[in-house]
C-alpha cells in the first residue's frame, strides 16, 4: 500500500513540476508607458492651457500641445547581442495617447541596457513614408527644410518682456541649413536614450518619465524672448535642443 502511495505522490510531483515549467514564459510582451512631469510635478492633458510653470529663465508658461516620436527600441543582452523593435510611436500627450504596445515579443532574461531613439534616425526619416505621421501633420517641409518628420511639437504661451500671452513653438527636427538645396550639419539631433539594466522574467510594463522642464534648462538656459518661434530653419537652435534633450527622459517604475 505504501509503495502505491509513493508512486502516486511521485506522479503528482512530476505533473506539478511539468505544469510549473509550462507556466514559465520565454517570450515577454512589453508595454512602454510615457509619463510627464515638470521637475517632479506630474503633467497630464488636463493641465494644458491652465497650469502655469516657470522655466529656468524665469518665464511663466502654459502648454497647449505636446507630442513627440520614439523609435527603434533596443534590448542589449549581456552577450552584446541586440534585439531591436523596428517602427515608431507618436506619443501624443494632448490626446492621452501615452502607451506603446509593440507586437514583437522579447525573450526573457537579463539585459545590460534597454534604449530607444527620441525622434527618427536619418535612414528612417524618409519624407512621406509613414501614413500615421502624414495624417497627423507631422511632416517637415521638403523644399526648404529637406523633408522627413518632426521629432517633437511642443507649443504653448509664455509671459514675455512685452506681452503676457506670447506664443512659442518649440519644434524639434533634424538640424538643417535651409534653402533651395538644403544641407544637414554633421551633428545628429535625434537622441539615443539609455534606460539601463533590466531583467525580464514575465510580461513587463516599463514607465518612461519625461521631465519637460529639462528642455529649457540643461545645459542651456533657454530664453523664450529670443528663441520662441521659427526654430525649425534655425540649425543652431536645433543643436541647442539636442543638448537640452539629453536629460529629459529616464526610467520610471518597472512592473511584471
């Protein structure tokens, strides 16, 4: 009798172990959730046009629109091998479109770095190539500015030296020397954002935090009285944006 019980117990143990093994996933779904703040104070679309923020130069601003592109999410394994999720996401804070759910699954394991591109790399920034960006009017004029797409449209109003509600259009693109035959400076203005080491053992949600105040302060104190509109054909302004954008994004909460 004891022998039969032992055999039954062993069978149950083997079955249980087999089920546990089956429950462990080897391919993970990833969700990227983009949140926004002003030096730690949360920003949502409900704050647009009514909440005031003071930038590093002392101008009081309100936000009316904010949307930007992220692309080429890359997982770098400890071995150095990389897995890149091709494609892009237009993060539209104005319309609360803040999640990116790539169809491609990622193998579970330890990754020495997870990164993404803010904007579009030059080889992907092809004029007219993306129907979703075309319909969102995210294009850059071809004739004078070389085409492609915006990296960001950030619009609002600020208290200037002469007016209380002066508009600003902090629009970020690939830096270009405008003209009949536009040329591009050697320096890139897209940004590679490193989120750091990550262990994936299940379906995972990754928060990416965006500190909007950084666009105005580090390392360049942005003077909206001087640099407020018509920034797209200004390559020097685009390079300043690139410098300030290096510290905008960082890793938030990771859940799985």
